[in-house]
């Protein structure tokens, strides 16, 4: 009976995705996957940086897993950053998959001594694939033996959908605050298999502030920093708002967030990060506790991030690094 219920759930969800507007996967650790949030982030760390991310949503169902990897660095000769991003999203235990590969350029401009503006441009190759043999349909159910009957459902003519996509982003910041805007899917490609529906543009607005706490000691540059932040996204008829509060104390970072889908609360997010002193590595873990009507019986979501910043010589420049949450 459990297998039957899972099969019906996957079928309904995936069939809906075949004929209606598709939406992008998301991460709770936005700033541990900066190029996915906003292409303008390319090169903000100056030195070459690698980010690896993994998300397992609703693990009790085993239905949704997302992987991503990115590389970026600042290049003084082009006055900006270059970045590369790959992403793999698997839905329904691999029945419906998305693969992305992106090339990113971000132009960095110090407009004044206090304000820096970054403009990012992203070109992406996207491919959706459908494993029709993974689907199960209600007409296959035998009341005694389960999914044993042949189905009358007909597969689409092509199980692969590929196209090019374009995105842009802006990011402005000072020493104490930052504000960004991203517009994904400018080309609004058709990603449906059984109909002709354009992938709607996704608009993301994100921002926050850096609030130092306590006094800076003479022989210790470490300060406690409080970073309130917000990420608002809209795509088609769906809206999502995440309000967070991050706290940095030396090598330890922590944070709490609340994600709201439209008028409905979705999840409470708990984040813990570690950046060992004098180490190029940073590690983050987060857990989404589901508070929607779906409840946390499906297991919420686990997310892990890993970053490595290569050592390099950085010339003294007017353009400073942005102070936003590490995770």
C-alpha cells in the first residue's frame, strides 16, 4: 500500500510538471551558492573559489535531490569576475531531470568610495529529460498485486528538451548593507513535453545589512556580526519569501530563517556553518523543518555546502568584498 501511495503521488506531481509551468529548484543556503542566486556575485571573493552544494528535499519519499558546483574568480584584465556553474536536479527518483551548465561574467565598478555596483550576465544550456519507464499510473494497479497491469497512457514524442537561456543580475553594496536583483529566463523557453508552455521568468530580490556587535579589540580582528537578510522570489503565479537572521562569531556562523510561500508558511530553516581559522575551507549544513499543511512527516530537507578558496595575491583595490551571510 505504501508503494502504491508513493507511486500515485509521484505520478500526479510529475504529470502536472509535464503540462503546466515548470519552476526552478531552490536552495536554503542562498549565499553558500552565490552564483545560483545572482550572477553578479562572480569574482566577489577575488581569489578563485569553488562551491559544492547538495539538497535532499522530503528524504522520506526520496523524491527530490539537487546537486550544484561552481567556480569563479576575479580577473583584473576584464575588470570583473568569471564564473562557471553546473546544476543537476532529479525529481521523482530520477523520472524527471534537469541539467544546467552556465557561463557567467560580472562587471565590477566602484561608483564611489563607499558604494560598489556589480552587473552579472549569464548564458545557460538547459536540458530536461524524462524517464517514461519510471512512471506508474492508476490504471496499472491491481487491487491484490499492485502495479502489474499495462498502462494505456502514451509517452510524449520526445523525452528530451534542450535550449539556451539568458539571465542578468545587479548587486550594489556598501560596508554596511547590500541589495541585489536577478532576472532569470529572459528567453522564456518552452520546457513542456506534452504542451506549449513557456518557462516564466523568475525575479529575485535579495538584501541585507551587516551590524557589528561589541567593540573591536586591538589584538583581535574578530567581531561578532549580525546579518538580517531577505530573499523574495516570484515565478509565474508562485511567490516565495525567506526572512533570515545570521550571526558570525569567529569561525562559527549560525542562522535562522522562515520561508513563506505566498500566504502560506512553508518551513523554518536552521543553518550552522564552520570556517576554520587560516583554512581555505568552509562547511555549512541546514535543515528545513516543514510547517505547511504537508507537515514534517515527509522529512523536511537536508542541505550541505562546501567551499574552497584558493590562495592568491590580491592587489589593493578600491573594490571591497561584500559582507553578506556566509551561508
